């Protein structure tokens, strides 16, 4: 299989964090801010999902969102999925088909933690799915700034420097949905592959994230980590 053919077949487009994606599912049910955890200020679909492809040598740069993100391996070679845990250490899991040799078919990255991905050595490309609830909007996405993460996480410098490019001008992120009203959002059609992908039942059993093995990445520095110093994006403003 060739990555270019898959990108064309699935109508994937470039993602701001790197790689290529297409939204394949958007739940027709909508949550209001009062029905979601504190910090969400606009209505959201209950859940959204994308297909996401990285070519060999491409990175999903370090970023974070408020929601847990469930990753599913689909096609291609294994993928390195890394994140910085609550004590400031870099962690890694390999997504891939070889479940008898430590690879995972699914893995959930906890909300609020910095994470990124790249195809494992020898992988020509990796095609995965990513599912979040409440549904994703680009207002949730915060791309890392290397100098900030270097300051905050001295125990994860190797990870930061591999998965976060040198700082440049702040990125302007696109919007999937332009500030929709609850009614408009409820009636919106998925940005879609064939409709069979978007027609999943709205009432399904809760999935339990797989506790795949997490491996320490090489550490550049020693000493206590300076952990998550929240900025205004992550402060809860409360509700009236």
C-alpha cells in the first residue's frame, strides 16, 4: 500500500499538527456547556472521530486537548505515540498489529497532557483513528511551544526536542465548524467518508480504554520535573 494512494482514496487533508486527516464521524446529539465538564464554552457533538495518517518521518507535534483521545491502529506500520505524564516524564506506547510483542491496537491519551506521534522506524506510513468525547473542535487544540515545554519538563527534554519543532510565529488554526448554534450543529452532516461510517448507533456501550504497556523514553535531564503550569486556556471560568 502506498501512502499517497490512501490519502487520495480517503480524501485526507493536511492537519495543523502534522500529517493528514478527515473527520469521519460526528454524533448527531449535541451537548450544551452545562452538560460538559467545566472549560467547554460552546455546544459540542457528543463524540467525533477522524482518520489520521502520518508518513515516514512526519510528526504529529506535541499538542494537547481537554478531552481524552482514544487512538485506534488501522493500517500500515507501527506508530510511536508519546506523551508527558503528570510527573513530567516522557512516556511511549507502540500502536500496531503485533499484539503478542507489546504493540497495542488502542490507547487512550488522558486529556490535558501533551502528546504527539510519528511512525516507528521502518514504517512507511501509519494510518490510525482518533476518537474524542465531547466532540473535538479546533478551539480545544493547543500546539506546544518548545521553549515553554523545555522550561516546564526538564525530565522530558529529548521528547520535547524530537516532537516539538523550533518556535516560530504562533499558528492560526482552522475551524471545522464556524461557531455553530446548537440547532445548526445538531443538523450538521458529518464531514464524511461514506455514510456507513457516520451511521453508528447513538446509544452504544461505554468502551474501556486498553491499558497498553507504557515505556520510558530516554531522559535528557535528571531532577524534579516542573509539572503542568496551566495557562488561561485551561482555567475553568465557572458557569452562571
